[in-house]
């Protein structure tokens, strides 16, 4: 499964989505996985047409354990 790695700088403000909030409360390394959409992301952070199927496959494999 292809992935994109991203690390946010501590000295810059980031979004207040559930990922950063949960990570701050847990105190352990976390992974924020989701499907970008225009309602919450800029046009530079959208999924490609092939990404929807890859995302579905990844979530299905994870949930089936």
C-alpha cells in the first residue's frame, strides 16, 4: 500500500482535527489516517481518483484484522 509520510513542525499552528487532539491526549505515537475532502482541506490536499480504492482496501484490511 503506497503511503505519504508527513511530520508537522511544532513551531507552526496546525488544524484542530481529531488526529492532533487525540495524539496530544494519548501521549504515544499516533497515526492520523483519513480521506481529505474540500470541507476540511485545501485544494492541495485532495485524494487522487485512484486513492479512493486504495483507501477502501486499507481500511477493509485493517478492520478485518
